[in-house]
């Protein structure tokens, strides 16, 4: 996971300011996720936005100076968002081994000089 978001927060701020900024950003993202899911017609909620929410929850849970209640709550919520993201990811298409080997254009035999 990237720590870009943590790096962008003001270093001069107090830990409580930093936590408040992360919580505010997280609440904003969650409200956007809810709005987009209500507006979209048949598409469902945005998977990328859900993944960003999960990353913010992870960032809050990893802050060493965060209150234990905040960390525990973020860890529990993060687990639910991970489930949501994983359930929306398309499942990989698995083809039998023989079909993968024998697909057209997959064999590259020796090139004969002529």
C-alpha cells in the first residue's frame, strides 16, 4: 500500500489535527460512494472509490498515535470494505490447461531459414 496520503498531510500539525484530517477525508469519500451508488443506474457503486476508502481506513488504523478505539474501529470497517471490494472484482477466467496450450497462435516453432 502506498503511503502517499500520509505523506501529503501537514507534518507541522498535531496528531489530533492529522487524525481529524484523515477522518474528514474518509467521511467525504464515504458520502461520495453513497451518492454515486444511489445515482448510478444498474452499474453499482464505484469499485475504485471503495478501494480508496479501504486504503484510508488502513491508514487511520496504522497511525501509531491514534486512539485505540479509532484504530480498532478502522480495522473492523476496513475488513468490511475489503470484502465489498473483493466481491465486486471480476473473477478470473480459468481455461483448461490444454485449451491454453493449443490456442491458435500460441505455438512458436523453430524458424527455418529458407
